[in-house]
C-alpha cells in the first residue's frame, strides 16, 4: 500500500464503496448473499446509504483539489465507483419494475459502453476524458457546467425517485404541494434523457477517435 492510496479523497472513495454495498444489500432485502427478496427490503435505510455514496461523489473531487491530493488512482477509483453504483441501481430498478427490465438493462449497458470507450480514448490520446472532445455537442456539454451538473444529478435523482416510488404510495408530497412523482417526471426525467443522448454521442465520438488513432498508427508503420 502506498501513500496515495491513503489520500483523504481516496478514503472518501472507500467509504463510498462501503455505503454502496450496504445500500444494495438492504435494497435487495437480503438476509444472506443467496437469500434476497425486494418485498422485505428496508428501502428507507438502503436509500439513505445510497445517498451517502452519492454525497461522497460530490465532495471527493473538491477534497482532492483543496488538499492537493489529485491522483490517477483517485480518478480511476471515482470513475469505477460511479459506474458500478449506477449499474447496481439500474439492476435494482430492473428487479423492482420487471416490465421495464429491458429499459433499465439497456441504460446500464449504454452507460458502461459510453464511459469505457470515452476514458480509454482519452487515455490513448494522453488527455483528460472531459477535455478530449472533437464533437461540438460534447464540447458544449462539458463546457457548460450547470448543464453538465443538471444532467448527471437528474439521472441519479430520477433513478432514486423511481426506487422510492416503488414502495411509497401515495407519492411523498414535497415543497409547495409538488409530489415526488411530478418532480421525477417533469424535472429529473428530462435531464436523465439528455444524459442518455450525451452517452450515445460520447460513445460515438470516442469510438471514432480510437479508430482514427488506429488508422494513423497503421499509416505510420507503413
């Protein structure tokens, strides 16, 4: 174990992983790894632990910059935790909503495809994945932080809302008489849909960049 692995932001990352695993264990209503039933799940505690994981994602980057503890290890840890969290949440929703299982599985697949191609393409080009853009649309998306934040947060909050709404009937009423179902449909869902458009564009952009690098390498060898 090296000092980098014990950086404060990376410790936050480990706490995120622990919170994620506890959340899914509770969310699937497990009494053991081979005995699970979502109908007996303690969903409120499970959501709380997932939100702790999500909150950690909001602060680990700030901690890394504030403490001058940015590292490639931390970047990979953060990215992998993000992707496995979203994949687990989609798997849970596919279980909770069997009629929509294909949709949530497809969203999981798209998320992994998009980010894997994107990060590998950036690494091959020796740039940061948020800077390695040849598409105007992606440059605009990553260059406009409010839009970027809205889409990313909306995706998570839409998934979380659907999770809560599977159990909470009627839908919890929030500020101003607006219930969670309305908020999920009219605020979170549009951002979530836009995030999927970004995922497709990100995959296509990265795939083209990787293929171009391959082509350039082949020409150089000749």
